[in-house]
């Protein structure tokens, strides 16, 4: 009784496709990583400002603190003027919100766009 040997493993075309897929996912991740790191820096700065803000602070004082933290952390994706600062009429809390898009070139003329929107509450809540 002769046993037939079966070939096991991937063919050359399968290896090329697998390496191409892994490379595509790697490029995708490397392109998006800086976008999310800059969002993390913005989020950290605004969370710090929200924790340190008193209900008696004016929007100008808050923007100055935001500007200082943006300068220290080298945040240039948004400006302090892009942070919307309002006072909630019900709770008298200061509400800061951001809403922006960040874009990075992916491959040739294809861009990746990430949209970020978050609200921070400071003062009495």
C-alpha cells in the first residue's frame, strides 16, 4: 500500500497576497497613529483645563490656559479659538467642546480622514 504525499503550506501567490495584506494593514496603522496621538494630546490638555477651571473663570482666562497647554505640548492641529466655550444655563457649569477633522495622505491621492468631537465640563456639576 503506497501512501500518497500531500503537499502542505502556502503557494508563492498565497505568500505574496498575505505579505501584501499585512503591509497594507501596517501602512494603514502607521498613517493613523500620529492622528490619534495628536488627538490624545488635545484631549489631555483640555481634560487638564477642565479639572483646573473654576466656575468664576472667564472664557478669556480659559482660552489663555488652553493656549499655554497647546504651546507646551506643541499642539497645532487646532487653535485655542477652535474650542467652543459656553456656560450651561441649567447647571452654570462651563462646557468646552471640540469638533474637528484631521487628514493624512494614505496612498497616492487617497487620504484618511478622522473626525473628533468631544465635550468637557468644568465648574459645578
